[in-house]
C-alpha cells in the first residue's frame, strides 16, 4: 500500500511568519507531488505541483522535494490569515491512475 | 473558462436506496476522477474516467459505478446505500496529458440515514 503521511496538526503560525508543512511518502518510485489547500466546508484547490528534486517557487509558496529522504514540504512566506486552511499532500499511484492524498495538516495563522 | 460543477450540493438518502451524483468537467478537460472524503480525512480515490471508459479504480465495492458522456461530464452511482457512505463526494477534472493536476468541483454532501 503506497502511502502519503502528514502531521494532522493543528499548526499555529503568527501572521507574517513562515509556515512549514511536511509530507512523507512510502513509494520510492513516486516522481511528482501535489499540494492542495482546502478551506473548511470547501473542496480542495491545487496550489503547487513539483516534479523534480529541489525547490519550486510560486509567489509566497515554495515546494521542496527531497527524493532521497522521501520528503516533500510546502513553505508559505509572509503568512496571512487567509492562509488558514487544511493543506493536503498528494502523490500519484502509477498504473491505476490513482492520486493518493494524505490526511491533511490544519494550519491556523494567528493575527 | 468554466470550472467544475457538481449537482446536487446536498442529498439525504435512506439506507438501501440508490443515488446518482453528477459532474461537469472544466472546459477542455477530458478526464474525470471521483473521490469520497470523510470528515477529517483526505479524499479517497473511487475511480477515473477517460474517453467514456473507466481508467483506474480504488478500493471501492462494485456498488459504486460511474459513467462518462461524450461531452466529458460524468455520473457516480451508488447502489444499496450504507450508513458509512455518508461523506463529501468530489469530482475532479484534468487533462489526459497531466492527469494528476486535478481541479475539484464544490462536492456533493451525501447523508445516509
């Protein structure tokens, strides 16, 4: 069973600080990872995808992938109260077209 | 650009009944995936449709079935509803070229009593 694991939180971060969200995965063959943001009562929204080792930056968001450690993270710089949400990490399961999600980390930005 | 839409938004059914949920994919997207999300959990993959055929399935029993239509819209059918089927059902569309960059609809909240 290929798994994606996240700390469920809650993670509380002061406004303006850097929020760091982490995800580990069990399948060494995983090549790509996706971060989704889900506000309470809403559906997931794709915010970042990363396909290669290293960092990928998009505005205030940076995704980091370390395949050797089987670890992917999402950094949110200059955190805003509007960043308060659950963040889901996902990885594909090649062969059956399945996208496997972690249970999500609940992030709260404290004004 | 039209986003993913789902209907209905909420539904209450009785155990043993059957339900059909509907999804219209984002404009230009030809692949549709369905997920079940229980409270406090991540979405669980049910199945994916591409070119009107099932293109992958998760660990769900056969009473969960689906269809995709020529316009890429899709239906999820669940027979013999059980209490544990109560969840948020999410539809996501994507391009076949990048099937894992998925865009979700607002979901259908199903309650089985």
